């Protein structure tokens, strides 16, 4: 580790990432626009908004359209995938969010069979709702919550986790590792009996225009934008930059590198060699066309990115 720190101190690693004039592709398909429209139309039957976001990017990528259109209801922010996030600066995160008007926050790991933090959700929501008038729902003792967020942050996993905790029942909402799994609009699912509580599952909705290329890259790295829209090569390079910048060097041991590197081609070559990811290509030489075996950089980039998303490269904070 001392060698790694020395390399970092003498400026071997990039301090800024060169996006090379790239622009992140905007992904706002029809079901997203339809979903946002129906969310707004169903607000009258909703008591509280549950916004779920990736704990590795607690500030970046939260859809400002949600704040503009759905901020009329009590609000609870769930920062999910806490097992993948470096939360050594957790208090800084909470203070920053509070300064931005977000005071109700829970960190969760919804894929765990038992997440004690999930148990806080129902009593916290009831307390939040009781502090504000319910107007046309004043007589009702049932609670209806709307779960919102950008794609692939764990909305369906949250619903399943709350349901498992309070009803002792299994999966009610489909989950997956790629963005865009939930396309149905406002599926109503009961998750608790005392009190009676339903959650409305919604499709992930990205802002029609992402605020910056760097924000888009963080969203892509966390899997909220389809990889091919950005490119596995640029995502892998941004991941390497992020790991080096935060002194997270577990990739060195995982892929049998001699030392940390800031050269993504070198890293991907080592990954390809270790994993046996090669491809045969035709090359033109003075002796004519020959077939040679070369590292498969795309397959290596894919493995590098997936390892990060599984937490195999350590806990990371991108914001």
C-alpha cells in the first residue's frame, strides 16, 4: 500500500478525466415518459413518496424532474446498495442532503435476506405522514406510498424486502441487473398489514437531459444507463480513474497486476490474459493474411465493470 500511495503522491494518476468531447446518450424511452405522466396523475391517492437511489452516488443523478413534479408529498430518500458504498463519510452525506432539504434518509441493502434498516421504513413513513395533513385521505387508515427512482437502483428489490420483512412473503416484483426491468406503470403491491400499507412500483425514469457528462458517467458506471449507449471501453476507463483517485487498489491483486496502473489498455490486457479472454483476428503482413490471437479488450472491460457492480473491487464512493 505504501508503494501505491507513493505512486499517487508523485502524480502518476490522473486528477481529472478527459471525456474527449463525448456526450452521454440520453435514454428516455416511451415507458419512462408514460410512467412520469401517470405518477403525476396518481398523486392524490399517495401519502408519501419513497425515492430510492444508489448509495455510491448519493448526490449525482437524482432526477430533478421528481423534485419539480412530485415534491408536494412527504418524502423519504432510500440510499440502497450500501454494501457497495464506502460510507466512511456517511455524516457528510447526511449533512449535505439535509442542507438540500432532504431530512428523512435510510441506508439499505435490499438484496440481503435480513436488512435491519428496512424495519425502520414503516414506522418512519407513518411518523412522516402524521406530521402533515392528508386532506382527502384523512379518514383512511390505509397508507399508499409511491416508489420512484432512476433505473436499476433497487426499487423492486426494496418492495420485495419490505414485503419479506412484514408479510413474510416472497418476491412480488421482478428484479434484474440491467436498467429497464420494470416497465409496468404503478403496480400496486401490499407490503404490510399493521398498518395496511401498499407500495406503487414504477418504472425507472432518467431525466430527459442529464446535467453533465460526469454525472452521466457515474450513472452508467452504476448500471442505470445501458452500457452500449455509453460504451464499455469508456465506462471501464472511468472506473479505473475512479478507483485510482480514491486509492482503491484491490483490482491489482484481483487481476494479478504488479502495481496500480492508470493505463486502461494495460489493465484490460492483463485482465484478458488472466481470464483467457482472447479472440482470433486476421492481420495483413508482408507474407500475406494470417490469423493471430489477441486479447479481447471488450470482454475484459465487461468483466472489470461487472466486478465493480458486484462489490468485488471494494466499497467505493463516487460522489
